[in-house]
C-alpha cells in the first residue's frame, strides 16, 4: 500500500498491462466519504491526471468504514472491479466467477456487505 495522507482512509492501485504498455490507476477513499480515482502511471512514469469522483459515502457508510479500516480497501476494490479494473486476489472477483455476465452489480455496493 502506498503512503497516504491523514485525510485519506484507504488507497489501492490497479494495473492493466497490454502490448502497448502498462497503466496504473490510484483509488482513494477520503475522510469526507469521497471515492476518487485517476490514472497515476503509464509504463512506470508518473502522470498528473485529475482525480475523478466515483462515489460519495453517506454518513452511515462513513461511520461503518471508520469502525473497521479494513473495509476501506474492500470498498475501493469492489468499486474498481465494478468499473472494469480487475484486481488479483479481490474476494469480490473470486465470488463472482462462474456467474453470468448479466449478474454484475451496476450501483455502488453497500458498505455492510463488505464483511
């Protein structure tokens, strides 16, 4: 896990590799409940792209995340997976294998379902 500021609750990175190169995205959960992502590296070189808002946690979801900091990485992984960023070892991806493609969720997951 990369270093994070005091205003970030969690952070993960996802990587995609193709014949053209390797792309790395950073995903963060801010203390105010915003979930953001950006393209952070291309072929290992740092990029300075804008952060894009993916989801805003409500007060109840933020409280649940604050009670167990391990949930932050799980939430980020599920949101990343929902948007096509497949993370190796992600429990959500492992559970979903074998389900038909139409069974994918299209909305942000509930925080309580991360345990």
